[in-house]
C-alpha cells in the first residue's frame, strides 16, 4: 500500500508549513492566536485535500495525532492561557 501523503509534495509542504507555524508559536509565543489559527487552517485544508486524493484513515489519523499532541502539549504547559 502506497502512502498518499508521502507521495504528494504539495501535501508534505502544507503539513510541514502547518507544523512549522505550530512549533514557531510554541517556541516564540509570537502572537495570541494568529499562528495557531493559521496552522490549524493549513492543517484542515491539507487534510481535506488528502481525503480527496484518497488517503487512508490510518495515515490521516497518524498525522492528526502528531498535530494535536503538539497543540495539547502547549495548552497544558500554559495552563490554558495564551
């Protein structure tokens, strides 16, 4: 079985950019909600595009778990405050 996400450079760039924005906000705490919201929108758009390309639930679930773990880790570390 071939991976749709790893086989598409556009999806790799979109997920990578969403991940970089999320990590940038974790490290720098640059803005209140701009980078997390932009990161979430990029992630959601990339996920919809991956579904349209025929990505399986397993690979979508794995990418989603990584993204959510980063965001939940930041939420727990800050105590829910931005």
